[in-house]
């Protein structure tokens, strides 16, 4: 882990005379030099618009964009690169799906989500339900933060047109049994959409093994720049669904009255794409391929469990969610204090965590709390970070 820390220049930053402890990677990860340099090299050496012009720089930029698409395809084991649509991130990917599925949904249908979802996997479905008259239904969680599978099976029925579910919860760290749920939903002829924002870095993603129709993730949560993400969609669906946004790049032929569209993925990529972002995503994927990722994930899980155990031993700490399988996230409360106050006291000690509802207000309402303190880990965190977190929480408790 010490060698991978050296790859992330920002981790050497000092704050109040000490190294900063970054435990907010679920919000966004820090970036390795390899990604920063790839983006810089793109702008220094290759910058041009893609696909259209007949000149060297445009050819290079196009090859770099399409190279990143192929890397993303391999990263999630998608059968072909036409199934990789570049988006701004998970939010845009899910909005894209919710918009293009409009034509398949009617007022007798149900859209099944879960109480665990991030707002990005709730609000687009609410909007689709409002437009079509379909009913939005949500699977409950139990007190540990696991999805209630009996509730899932009782709610998955003949009317369920779409099932949209996170792979990993950003608020509690729950790893959902996504392959099983997707398989049950697919057997019910339900279209499946997986929000992989928190899974892409910490799990091995294999969309063919999961069997989902759509899988979305964000580059910035896996060491790539902000503003780039991926929507995987099965080619048969992408082929048959209408485009979402209209404009340049997505058309084949345009008259004043009518247009024909490109094949996927371009049909869903109107306008100039985030080329530098895609190059950065490709560099992040390459970087992940070069480090001993599986071993680091294993070490991260061990660190996570050591941290959970130590937090549990502190007086007044209440863990929020104790899921059967946890990934990278610990949510907790300190009795008698507001999460924001603790967040501020930790920040004063150079420990960066996130506090609040974590864009999961329905989950917080279900749990009967306004929010939590969330420490989230990445492959570069180590025992020193945990020691600093524990010491900072202990100190914060003495102030309250
Ligand atoms: C589970 C989950 N889904 C979706 C999102 C939205 O991702 P983005 O803001 O990159 O679009 C997040 C971001 O925190 C998330 O954690």
C-alpha cells in the first residue's frame, strides 16, 4: 500500500502540520500521477475534436477516445465496444436509460427500486413514473442495511417493467446480491439497470456474469477525472431504443424535417464528448490493471473491518448499518452530537470524512436519522489513516 500511496501526489499534502487523511473516496477518489499525466499529455500533444476532421490530431484524438472505450469494455467484460456509451457519469447514464425506456413503459407498469438507492437512482425513475403513469415501488432494507430479499420477491411481479438497483450502497457500504437479483428480475422479463458507481473500483465487474441489461459507473470514483462515466447497455436494447439527446455526432443524415441516427454507441453521444476525460478513464483502467488490485482490495477489506471493530469499541459510537457484505464505507453516529459537528471537528484534525444524508434521503428517513458520519476507503488508505480517524473521533467526543 505504501507504494501505491506514492502514486497519488495529493496524499502528500499537509494540513495543519500533518498529512491529510482522506476518507471521502466514496464521494470522489484522488487521482494517480498516471491519470493526471495522461490528461495533460492529451492536451499537450493530441488535442482535437474527434470523428469528423481529416487531420493527424483528429485521428489521434479519435484513436485515444476509442481506445478508452475498448479499455472500458474489457474492464467490465462487455461483449463489444458498441455497448459502451460515454456519459458524464452515473447520474447521466441512469437519466439516459430512464429517458429512452419511456417508450416501453405505460401506466399499468411498475418500476422497482430499493430504499438503499442514491438519489441518482431514484429521481430519474420518479420522473419516468410521473410521465408515464407507472408506479414506483421500493424494496425495503432490514435493520442491518441489507436488502430484504423476501420483500424483493414479493414486489417483483408481472407488472414490474424495470428493476433498478445499486451494486454497492454509497451510504452503508452494503454489497447487494446483484447477480441473483438481476437473474430473478430477468426471469420475470424485467429490464435490469445496475448502478455501479460504488462498485467499479472495489468489485470485479463482469456485466455478462451479472446478466444486467444496463450497468452505469462514474470515472471519478475509480481514479479517473470527473465528468466522464460509462453506460453499458446490451446491444439489442441500444439498437432498438430511440436516442436521447439530438445534435452533432449522433446522426447519420439530416434534412430539415427528418434525421436518421448512427448506430450505438454514437446514437447516444450527441455533441463533442469529454475526450480528455475518456483518456483519463482509459489511463485509470490501465493503472488498475498494473497494480495488484485484487490483493489491494483484500487489504482494503481487512482495513475496513479493523476500523469497524475499533470504532465499535469507542464509547457512544453507533454504527449505522452492519451489512452482511460491506465494501469501502462505514457510516456511524456519535451519541448526542450532530454528524456535521463531528465532521467539522475531524476536519480540524486533518481527517476528511463526509457527513449528511449522502444523497440517500429516503434511506435516512427509513432509518429515522438526519444523516451519518461516513468514512469511505480506497486502495490507498492504510492503518495510519485509521489510527488518525480513531484518535480524531475520540478527541471530538471530548469536545461535546
Ligand atoms: C451509489 C451511487 N450512485 C450514483 C452516484 C452518482 O454518481 P455521479 O455523481 O458521479 O453521477 C453516486 C455518487 O456518489 C453513488 O454513490
